[in-house]
C-alpha cells in the first residue's frame, strides 16, 4: 500500500509561508510610505512654521518709515521674528516697547528696521544746544488749561489726542496784548519761582489775564513738525499740562 501523502495536503504549509511573507512585505511597504509622508510633512512644517518657533526671536521694528525727529509712539512700531544672527545689538524685544515710546528718532528709520537705543534720543538730549523759543499761535490752539504758566511742561497732541507731537517746556504764556500771564497777587498763599503760586496748579485760580498764545522751548525740527502737521491736516492742537515742576 502506498504511504504517499496527497499533493493537496503536502502543499498547504508552503502556501501559508508564502502568504505570510507577502503580508510582511506589504506591511513594510506601507510603513515605508508612511515614514516618507511623515518626513515630508515634518520638513514642510519646519520650513513654514517650526523654524520660526524654535530658532527665531521676536523684536521690535518700524511699522513704517520713521523720519528723523519723529517722536516714537506704539502705533509706529511692529513685531517680527528674526534669526538670532540677524538681530542687531541692543534691539528691543516686544516687552521693551516702553523704552522706545516718547523718544525722538535720531535718524531716518526704514520700515521693518529693528529698533534699538542707538536710533533714539531722549527729548532733552535731542534738543541739546539747539533749543530756542518758538511761538504756538493762538489760532493753532484748540484746548489748553487756564492754569498754564511759564516753566510748566506740556505735551502737544492732535485735536483728538490720537497723535503726540512732542513734549515741551513752556517759556512764556501771554495774552492778546503780548503781556505775560502770571498768578494774580489777590490769591491767598505765597508765590514760588517765576511768579507761580505755591499751591501748584490747583492754587492758580486767578490769572492776570486770558491766555492767548504760548512760547515753547524746542529746536527747529520740533517746531517744523508742529507746523507741518497743522499745514497738512488743518487740525488745531490739544495742549496737555503735565504739572507744576519745581
């Protein structure tokens, strides 16, 4: 009697091994494709967003061209991400915006140029030896305090207060007859330097006349900025008194 196992039965183990090998091969191919897709996705992310998140730093820049003599406001500034090797020495970070606000541009600053201390001047420093008295005409003034006196510090704004033209010392406060306005002698209390009442702003209840115009201490660039603003916009000025500086 023959002991040979039928071919159908003998071939089963070999077929299973082939099927298993084919499945493993397909699995490897799928994993390979997925790895390629993941690598491409990671590369795209790195180039579009990942590099800036990991490598770059945020710095303050000029949001538009800033002219020499302009007083810096937060509206003039923007924030960009920059590679460390492109950041200039002393460039301000976004949380240092207060270090730039209210200072004067010492030179023209191009749009997107990084902002640093080297490009800015304190108002007193910017003025230097170029300070002179300049007239703020009566027809330029929209609003000012009746307690304004010689020696006060003021900030001059556009009529609605949205744009600051600078901070200045008041040299003279005069009436329409060009006579200086002082604190009236009929007021109670003493008088300090420059004829101002010792009680400060609140003590200036009786002036010697009605304020018509002012003279401020500035340089030619600061004065031209005011004149150009008025000529360009037709707006009058809001003069904000900072206080009685003793």
